[in-house]
C-alpha cells in the first residue's frame, strides 16, 4: 500500500490551528470596527440644532435683509420638488436657489 501525501505532525497541526484562529479573529475585528463606525456616524450626522445668535453686522439694512434671505432659502427648499435631484437637496438648498434668494433680497440693496 502506498501512502500519498504527508502525515501532519503535532507541530504542523498547532500552526494550522493558530493560523485559522488568527484569521477568524481578524474577520471578527473588521466586522466589529465596521459596526462601531456606523453607529458613531449616525450619532454625529443627526445632532441637535443649535440656537442662532442675534444678527448684528453693524449695517442695519443687512441686519434686516439676512432673515429675509434665510426665509427665502427655507421657502425655496420647501417648494423644490424635483425627482432628478439627489435626496440631499430635499433638506438643503441648491446653488440656484441660494443665488436666486440672494438676488431677490440682499442683492437688490447693494446696488
């Protein structure tokens, strides 16, 4: 009878076990780090709103126009219903909306 292959000795089986255990540990660590990173991002991304400080620029016209500008942006975002825009722009203004509100409020008084 011919034996093909090599019999695994005691030292080789320990190396195999250590290699397998190290691989399993590495996979578990990667999964754990990924899970922790996802929970940390959610906490940061959905933080609480902070109260706004009173506007005092030293220019009374600008002090009166900035609230109008921000109200215009808020209204533009609320009225913006486009299926082609990414979900991000359902809560944030586009560049065109900001430029339009600037021209309608602050831009008119600078001339």
